[in-house]
């Protein structure tokens, strides 16, 4: 079974540019969370609240740092996951494209 998370919009301090270190910017999180469904379910509300808390409660220099931190914490918090993919995009940092990074575990 795979739960999908699309277009979770948050404000965060992520980046190395001076303005990124001072003013929270919009980020978009997408994810796929796989687990073996055996009568027990994975609560998507818990996943969303967890991601909000972690992103809004921390600051990161790089998207890669944020994803590695989240990877470790997601694996500890949700041990029933067999696989997950998480991406973070920055829709506002460049005017002609959306940049981001993704991790698959």
C-alpha cells in the first residue's frame, strides 16, 4: 500500500542565499509512503503534522540537508514504512523555474 502526499505548502528557512536565511519562503513537499497493509493503517494526518513540525521547527542550509534530516526522523517515527520518496521544491526562488530535491529510501 502506498499513501500519497501532494502539494503540502509550508513556509521554511531553507537555503544559503542571504534572503533565504532571513525570510521564510514557500516550499512544496510531495511524498509517497509505502507499507504492508495488514489491517493496520498508516495515518496520513500524523505524517503531515510530523513534516510540518520538523520543517517549521528547524532551518537548513540546503535542501539535501533537510531531506537527510527528514529521512532519519521519518524512519525512526514510522517504522512500518518499507519505502518512501520525499521531495521538497522551492517555487519562488527563481522566476523561470521551480527547483527542488528528492530522496528515495
